[in-house]
């Protein structure tokens, strides 16, 4: 079977860059296969376009305050707030992790995202380039420094004499800090106030505050500056750092938006006015700023911040996916959607295991409730390949994968019904996005499932519609958080 799938397998390897436009890759016969994906367009989306596309795209950093992935599950203070907003306006939330924060404003203004969420301080310089939402919190900048050796065996009143407690003591000290940050700006101003030199070592935007705090903790550098809320989260994980010296007044942390998105900003501000008075908002803040369990998650080997694993089954997923030429992160996204990586998961309908096989289908692929993970994943991929082959009429490989996933979830009959409805109502029956998926969604409406072109009747169309979209959104996020090893 693997030999027969050689050309197909090579084609699917290209999916890992599916949104980048026309991609060439070589199959084993030396012929070039082109996959036409969706080119990134520079759109100045405002609220109307976001609602129409059913997607709100957030540019985030990989951090506990912004966004991270833990055991495949999306977390982060700002992520959870914006996820509630996305639910309020009825759209899906997509996260794009920005590897270099020095470029985040350009990415926003180029239309690569709709909102910036990276614990962003409101400054005059940034206001000249973008708009800001209502502040979600206020925080001061603090100095991060190491406590002296043996501090844990000494009274605080004793060891505290060896750390900096007055900004004037920063004269001639070396501080490593992100160059394009409000921290750097503040330290430049502090030099003028002190009338003396602070030796500033600029850091690039691809180094997150958590990493710099760790560098202080481990003795690689002596000082850095971060926001107090970031320090509060991390000092529970690095107890040998001191963060008590405040270097600024309370500053506003807010979401960044394009100046060309006034309706989005107005809607977000109105929602924040109400949401920030709720117990849900207070719980989210407590969860990330006061609950040490979430600090441990952000530092786990299964965290996108410190670890390199999505699930306990990563290596199995990589090995099995590799045999069939599928991107393991795409399969991981599907498994999370099916079972959240719970091996013994069983649905109300009797579907079981990592890939949620129905009892009538699993044995066909050699998968039973007590089958080991490798057998379950192998059977699931073979089922997906079978579905993929059933849609050989779909010319675009990415769209074909979406038809295959829709079939995996709903069965081929309902997808064929939606395809026939799409053709009848003037949509493209060979394209899933915004075409066939629209009629999948409508198959819960009697007007459509009673149509003469439909043979399989009612289905909960929203489930399959959201299923395919959620997998591809999660896949996009997995790709940025867990790059393919070179």
C-alpha cells in the first residue's frame, strides 16, 4: 500500500505550507506537483469582513500571558479573553504565533491578523501606528534580579541588603531588555533622570520575557525588566528571582488594532466594558496571575513555551503519519478534535479511542477499543486515506483533504448531499471552503434536507462545519508553535 501511495504521499507533505500560495514539490518520479493554496492577501478587515468570513485572527506571542498550547489545548490569559469575545460575535478564533515581535505591527497593518495580543503596553509611539482597545489591565514595570546565594536559608531583612531597592542603584549596571519595548524606552528616560549611564543590552523581539527571566534565574545575565503581571506569573516558577523594585507608574495593557478597523475596536470596547465586570473575567485573571498550577503547565514539556510536545503520542503520530506522507501536526489536530488525546475516550454514540471509531467501522480497519495507540492511529490514517481517495474528483489537494475530513466526521452520503445542493444553488461543488461547507451547515434545515437532490436527510450540519474548520485552525496554530524539525 505504501508503494502505491508514493505520489499521493509526496503531495500531502506539501500541506504543511498550505496557506502560502502555489507550492512546488518533487515526487519520486521527478515530476512537479503544484498545490494551489490560499495566498495571503493584504486585507484591511473590519468587523463586517470578519463576521462574513466567520474568523477573527489574533497575532499573539507564545507566552502564558498571551497564548500557549498545553497538551494540545489552547491556553493563555489574553487568548481566553478574546475567545470569549469571538463567541460573543459568533466567529471562530484563529491564533497566529508571531516569532519576532519586532514585526508584529507590520503584520497587523498588512492584514495578516486582526488583533494584537502580546501583553502590549500602550505607548505614544505605538499609538501613532495602530489603535488600542480599552485597557484590560494596568501594570508597572519591574526590575528582575537574582536573589543572593543562600537566600532561602536567610531572613529577608538580611539578604535584601544585597539586592537593588532604589532605581539610582542601576547606574553603571548592565540590563538586557527587548529593544522595541516600553521597557527599553523607560530605561532610556531613567538614565536622563539619574544623570548617569545604564548599560543597555538590546534584545531582539524573538526572545520572550519568560526566557529572559529564566536567563536571570540561571545567572546568564544579571538584570532585565518586564511587566509586573508577567513577573508575577514567572517568579513562582523561578523563586530565586526578585521583582519588587518598580521602575514605572502603572501603564495600560491593551489589545492592538488597525486604524482601519474602527468598527471592530468599537465593538470590542463595548464588549470589554461589560465583560470586565463579570466573574468570568475575574476568574481568567486569577487563573493566570494567581494560580500556580497554570505556571507549571506553561513550563511543561507539553507546553509550546518550554516543551516540544503536543501530546504523549507525538512520536507515534510522527512515525505513523510519516509512513503515509501526512504532516503529523495535521493528524494531531484531528486527534485532538476527536478525543483530546484521551486513549479511553468514548462518545455517547459509542465511538471509541483516539480516532473515535464507531463500533461498526473500527474492526474494518483493525481497530478495537483496547487496541494500542499505534494501531488506532494507523487505522485512523488509513480511513482518512480511503476518504481522500473517494474524492479524486476534487482537483485541489487542500480542498480534497477537507472533503475527506468532512466525510470522516459525517459520512460520505451527507457530504454528497451538500455537494449536490451547492451545485443546485450556484456554488462550486468542488470547493469546500465557503461552498460545500455552507450546505453542510444547512442540512439541519428542512428546506434543504427535504430537497429532492438530498438522499440522506437530516444531519447536525454545524458539527461537521465546525469540525473541519476547527481542525485546520488548530493545524495552523500547531505549525507555528511546533515547527518541523530540520
